[in-house]
C-alpha cells in the first residue's frame, strides 16, 4: 500500500464513467496542489440543534472524506485541474477509504504514513438554516516539510493551496507559481516568511483573523470573507473593495465545506491567470454551490463556463 519511503502514491487508476476522459484532458492544462489534512466526516442534518438531554431524529446522513485539505482538493479536481493532495495519513481502514474516494474524485494523494494513529473523525450537525456545528475526535495530521513527499514536483505546478502544515511545508508549497493560504495558520505563515499571492481571512471567525503587518512580506492579495454577504479584497497598494456573493436559485441547505471550496476556487482562478475580480467570482460560485446542495458532494462541477478561458 505504501512505498518504502512511506509515501502513499495513489494515482488515479479507478474505473470512470464515460465523461471522465474529457475531464482528464482538461486537467492536463492546469496543475494545482493542496497541502493540508484529511478527516472522515459523518454529516447529519437535523431541524435544529438538540438541547441538553434531548433526542432528535436526523433527516439525512452521509459519510465522506473531508476536512479543509480534502474538501479543497475535491473542489479543484471538479474544476478540471490535475490535483495533487499532500497530506498525512494513518494505517487504518478509514484512511484507506478516504484515499480511495479521493482517487475516485480525480485527486492524486501523496500522504506520509503515521502508523498507530487513528484517522481523525468529525461529526457535523447541520440545522434547517444550513448552519453547521462540528465535533472533532482525534489528532489533526498535517504534512511537514521534512516528510518524504514529492515536494520537488511542485516546481512545475501552476498553483498551490495551503491549509495546514508546518513552516517548512509552506516553503515547499511556495515552489508552485501561485500560493494561496488561509489565515487560520497565521503563526506558521509568520515563521515561513514567504510571499503569498493571496491570503484568505474571515470577517467573523476569530480563528481566521489577520491585521496589516502580521505577515512580512505581506500578501499580494488579501481576501476577507463574510459568508452570504460576500466579502472584501485588497490588492497590495490599492484600496479595499467589496465583492458580491454568487447568486443562488435555491435555499441554502448545508454550509459545511463552503469556505474550503471558496479557497480552492480562488486558488484555481489565480493559478490560471485570472484577475483578482475574476478569481473571486469563481470562488464565490464554488462556495455557493456547496451551500445550496448537500455538502461537499455538491461542489461546482468542471467549471464549464469560466475554467475554459
């Protein structure tokens, strides 16, 4: 299952439906990587979050490989890029299932094995207003720059998306032509001291805050997300501007993974040479596709409109 170096190198060798050859042909034009973690998620839909001691019936249940890294990788593959996922894995059945399902989505998984550690799991409760509450069990396994992973291959990649890891992993991810990161790992980014093409922070989440001067050098593009209100962005040296949320024709049903899909869409757009405005438009569409469908499985498909520019 693993090579002597401990690197899981699961390539896309599964059977595909008829449309897959066309999708693979599109992927060859753009290569984008994700550096991050994977967890196995059980997602339950309920009318409302239960009170202490209360029993509530779920309206639906699904299980899937998730976490910010896996969700971003799946979204990039659906947009049509050749997608590599640099991560850390365990030697248990859930980890193997995660790899198999990511492969089936078109994601090449490169994961260092950490034997004897159980796969991190999440229980996600989504209420009737599409808001999610997440319970986590287990250690977050993130790739490290000294792990025996094919980091040098990133020299030929158009873009990379960093969602977790150590400072050395950030440096390795910087091999790609475009590097986008989340402010959730700000202390690690401060240690790495690399130039980011874009940094994404949250207007509401205290774990994704960033203030001017927090990074040296500063990011070329700073994006602030505000959920259904859209957000703001500032290109270095220019005033901040607002961006609108993507229009949706249906009622929001599930916000789990929306931010990760937004991050992936932004990375994809910048990697193919979009302007900040164009990349943000695509990112917003990716986030909206998740919110208006049952979770990660409803991500924006091979971007037939915008990704072919």
